[in-house]
């Protein structure tokens, strides 16, 4: 594995000139960090089987078998305005949707191959066009998730770690595959208006391949300089990337094994996770996180200076299952009351603790007490602040300033079961 990472890093490093983000890209990064909360959408023909987005690989389906799915995919109940309104109601400021996942199926109108929703399904429409128009209309930014890994394209060759049951003939041309990918990215960054960024995934399938990242990242930045490039390669960010994501972990943590080789870089950060345990629609996965867990996840991410990208896997009809809709709405109710302590903030000044986190903007520090039973909570000394009140009610909170710490004295009745947010005014 060490050799693999070194080879990958060497391949990439050798290929890359120094990247200077355009001024509008730096503005996008600011916007991204201020807006904190997004909706991740894994949607594709795999939803027909209701076994998640890895069904082709997990069930060892050949390309021929998998090609029987699109004729069964007809999402007549898909309503872009409804999806965007649901995200806005949850307090989310952007959407990241799968334009193509590992099955190679394009959820948009592409001229590069007929392996797409318009040419191969009875639906014959482009949901990404409808979603892009609706996002622009409702003021929500749109990112496209795009899989570099492709289990369908014969030029994705030599195979990597996955997709060995696809039955594709050997001997494809990988550079031809990368041309194909770049051409689809050109379509996504040309035909859908302003796109906030590209969320790459799948490089980990062929870690020692020459992915020509310079060319691909350069193409994106030339077509839309403000667009942010991120890649879920689980390693330290590469030149040309504008944000860094962590899957199912807060930055720097590694509970899932994905991030053992990762390092928290200096780029804007984002953590992504599922509401149940599946990215794509999975009819038998009912392991839903509670609304409390999900709200605390947004707060912990913000306290770790990261965004939170929360996933849904819509059904093949185009409808979103009620367990997801309910939790998103309840999160929105909390964000409407407490959003000031999240949007426009950065993590700190107190680093994340077992009892909670802090966030701050230029005028205030927000203490998020997520899990604390005692009557007194000792904080490191907080210089340059005055007074403490409860967010919302403005009720004063008792403080006792000790030589090296600040004690918060808050009786139980003042606590909130999800997050007791205490506000300190910064002394100007
Ligand atoms: O294999 C994918 C998976 O299907 C899903 O897209 C997640 C989302 O972050 N990323 C990969 C697993 O690391």
C-alpha cells in the first residue's frame, strides 16, 4: 500500500504544474465555507434494483445483464423544483448530484455515447438540465459528482480493483477513455449554466494509472474558472484541487478506514455521509440516523471547519422516501433557529472536544454543547469576549473567569437536548 501511495503521488506530482486558482475561484471557496451544508444525491438506473449503487459489482453483473436496467428506469415522478425546495427547506445551500457513477451511466444528455438516460430509458429526458435550471431559479448552487471509475466503458482498461465481472473485452485504450471523460465534463460545464464544481470519485480504483489530472482539472478551470474541483481519492489534496472531502469521517478522523492515508490540507473541507447506510437507493436499508445525530453532525463538521454534505438515494420513480424527507425538514427547523451559529462561521477558537465544538464569526463565538451532563463546564480561557447568552432566548449564562479557564455554570433547565448554543460577544 505504501508503494502504491508513493507511485500515485509520484505519477500525479510529476504530471502537475503549479496551479494558481483564479480570483473567482477563491471567491467560490469563501462562499463554500460560509454556506456549510449541502445535499448529496446518488441517483441512477441502479435504483431500479433497490440494492444501492454498487449492485453491478457486488452482484457480479456483466455489462450485458446491467444494460437490461435502463429500459426499466422511468422516473415520471421526478420533480426538480420539489427536490430543490426540499434542500432549501433543510437549510442546504448547494446540491451535489451524480452525473455519472461507477456504472458509467450518464444521467444527462451526452453525445459521447448512447449509454445515457435520454437514449437508453423510456424517460428520454435530461434530469440534470431540469435540476440545473431549477437550482439557478431558486438560488441553490449545483455541483456534479463524476466517477472516474467506469465499469461499462471498454476503454477503461487495464481494469483496476473493481468491475472484473463486467465481461468487457481486454485491450481497451485508457487515454481514449480519459478523452471520453474530458468530453463529457466539457458537456457538463458547457450545457448546464454556472456549475459550482466537480466532485470526482473513483481514482482509488487504479491508483497507479496516469489520470492526466492536469488536463482534466485544467479543462474545468478553463471552462468555468469559479468551479471548484475536489477528488475523493482519500489522499492529501493534489495541485489543481479547490476543496478536500472526507467520506463518513470528520477531517483528520479515520473511523471508516477511508482516510488512513489522508492529511487535512489547507483547502476548504467537506465531510459527506448517508442518512441510512446507503448512498444509492436501498429498499432494505432502514438504519436511519436520528435527526439529532444529523444536526449534531452539521455542528461537529462546522466546529472542525468543514462543510457537511448529507446524502439521499432517490427511488427509481423520482420520489424521495419519507424517512429522508422528514429528517431533512426537521434539520431545517433547527437551522432556521440556530443558523447564525453555523453559516458564515469558521471552526474554533476552542478545538473540538468530547462535550462539543465552537464556531466563530468576526463578532461572536458560538459554544455548541452537544454532550455534557455536569453543571459546570470548564473552557480554556477565552480572551477578548464579554458576556454569554443562550442563542435564541438571549438569556444570560453565568460565567466564572478563573486564571487559566472560563467556567460555564448552566443549570440543566437551560440545556437543549440536541445542542445548547451559548454566544460570546467578541470585544471590538
Ligand atoms: O464507491 C463510492 C460510493 O459509491 C459513493 O459514491 C461514495 C460517496 O462518497 N464514494 C465511493 C466510496 O468511497
